[in-house]
C-alpha cells in the first residue's frame, strides 16, 4: 500500500464530480460538489484572514447535517486539525473538550449553542453557527470585520466564480496529525485520540479496494451514525467524499421508523449500522413471524421458501439495492446473527476502535464466518496475548498503519496503551483461528473471575438475557460475589399486551431459571433487578458499564 495525500483525494474527487450531488440533509437541501468547494473556499479565506495556521485545532459540534461535512472538509483541507465533538455530550463536557483540545475556532449548531457559554471557553477566538455560518462570538472586532467583508474578498479573487482548476488543498504527510477524536465527554474518562493521515488513508484504501470496490460516484449512502464518531465519520462520509458518492444525512433522531423510511426512498448502495438497529427490526418484525411459524418451519421445503420470503422482504425494507450491510461498534446478538446467516441476508460484522480510525478486522459477507469479526485488514497485524491464541482468550493487540499516534496531552495513558514492543493494547479479549478470523470474547476490563478461576464475559450472558421477550437491554454485574442481571424492560410493549408493570416484572423474574439453563454452571445469575429507565449509553449506544459496577 503506497500512501497518498488524503486531502488530494478530496481535491481530485471534487474536481471530477463538480456537477454531481455531494451532501444532502434528508428531506432538505442538497449541496453539489461545486457548492461544497465554494463553501470550503469561503472558510479557507476566512481562516487565512483570521490568522489560523496549519496544525491549529478547530472544534465541531453538531447534529448530522450537510454543513458539518463542509466544515470538517474545510478544516482538514486547510491543514488545520478538526476536533469532532458528539452533540449528545452534556454542555459542561463540551466546554471541557473545546478547552482541552485548545481549539481556536468552534463550529456549533444552533440547538446546542443555546446551552453553551462563550465565557466557559475563554481561549476560543471565534464561535460560528454551523447552520448558517453566522458569527456568534469573537474575541476581537477584527474577526467581525473579516466576516462581514469575506464575500467581497471572494468576489474579487474569483470574479468569474470558483472553478475546479482553482482548487488546491493542503498536501498531507502520512505521520501528520489529521484529527483528534475524543472517546467520551467526561474529563475522568475522555481521551483525545490523535489520528494521523496514514490511518485515515489505510481505512479509505481498505474500503475502496477490499470492502466496497463496487461503490463509485453513482453511490447513494444514508448517514445515520453520529458523524463525530469515527465509525460513521469514516464509512458514511470520509470514504464517500473520496469517490464522489452522494451522502444523505439523517438530521433527526434516527429511529427505526425514520431509518426504514429513508432506506425506502434513497435505496442506499451500502448500509453502515450498529447491531442495535438490526436487532430492533428482528425483535419487532421478524421474531413474531418466526414464533408463529415454528411448526411448519420444520418442513424442509416450506422452511426454505419461508426463509427466502423473509430475506427478500428484509432486503426490500432496506432499500433493495445495497451490496451488504456492515455492522460494528458493539457486540451482535448471537441469535439474530445466526438467523440472518440462515436466511442468507447479506451482512458482515467488523471490528474496530477509534484508535484505529477505526477498522481492525473485516470480511466481505460472502467470506464472513458466524461469530467472527473477520480478518485483519491490509496494513494491520493482530496478535492474541495468550499461550494458546486459538483456544484460550487473550487481549487483542494491534500493530499497523491504522494505529493512532497517542492520546493528546496524556503521555501516561499513551504509554499504558502500548506494549514494550510497540503493539496497541485494545483491551478486548478474543481468539484467532488458523485462517486468521478473529472471535471476540468481551472486554478484558469487563471480565469477571468465576468461583473456580473461570473467565466470565458478561456480554455473553447478556446475549442470553436479551433474547427473552420484554427485555430491551440488560447488564450483568458482580455484586458480593454474585452475578446480577440488571434489566431494562419493554414497559411500552407490555402495556400494549395488557400487562401491568408488576405483571411484567413477575413474568421476567419467573424466566430466571430458563435463563440459567442456557448459561454455564459457573456463571449462573443469582437474581434480576429492574431499571426504571434505559441505561446511560455511549455515542455508539453501548451501555456505560462503569456507572453500574458495585464490586
């Protein structure tokens, strides 16, 4: 793999696809590549006049929208360092991250800005409303004057308008810092992951040559994951912009109803999702059909016809045109995964981390194996810290061009994250087979030691609990040497089915013996406790486990 400038890939794509649609707000405005280029140039001129220099940090915090993409590309192609911040973070966390990153400029959308304060970000020189590029705050009158005169400046520089030939973006180097991505918003847990251009290029290269070579400038893509998170950012935006695809941002909360409606209208060529979306469709639409047809499913011919019908209807519901559905960001429910395999639904489960921008393993759906996250991508090596890597789980460790530079202003955390011989310690446990397929077994820091020294991975127990009717999600914790399942029940569905909250809890408590029948003896659940509301979650929608630990 010979490294190329990521910004020059953007430049070539914009020039080639000048008259094609680039970024749309779902059911809203559409920007063509020429529009994106024009807005980028306005921002570049403003950056120069304001004295922003290469390497300066620029924070971005917004819901998914076309202008987020414009601002991100403008910062990157200028040679500055974008700092994407998830809009779900609390105001205090956003203030902290803007300050910690030492951002000079802050792009923020109107809804988020309502709860923020410029006084709590004293070193930021300019705060700009992302929706319309209005200057919300500046530390000098000069910045306000520049903002007012930028349109005249642009007209004077480009009297005939911006042309493809006028574009020339910053040429990055492989080891150069591209962006800083924070793993959470809380100061005690947040780490600013410093991602170099080589890591971005590695992921782009793998997407283009190995994962989705069929995608080109005609592709339609729905962006439903948070753009500020590395998974959605890379595979629903950055890669697409290098090939001239058309990205549709879901600007509203991406509920299953909105997602399915968008799929039906846009007919995406690829679907990037977290398992939770598929699991919700399975539980609400497919499992009732499976339960009703259990008897006739035992007849081979009928079973084959029914599975084909379910597969076709599911493919059609997802737009009918996609090559495959790529799932990542969280563990996949084994029951749902097995069913989708049985009906030959085109999906694959990948594995990655922010620190790897994000991809570590992948296999095309035709080569994917049940329970596996695929094989190491090009430019990346994996090893298992175990005496018997094929059978005894050990920590997954990674080395390659996709690995980050370190944590921003945190040398201690950086040092702790690498082995003495330079391998990144993911904190995930797994085994790897003779063909190089990785099978994850949970987070090492979540692992619970059983009564006789057995390794208990709570994610595996939660997969069992989550299969029971009326369980939305669960978390298995250790409490005084006992395993306890915290369950968030489906109160809404129970009410529709005529069950009171008390009856719902009695029903789930009665299911405990059946849960334990599906769990090894050394990992038996002692009791169930109920959550009155959903668990607090990370941007990837996984549960913030550390908030619920008792031992």
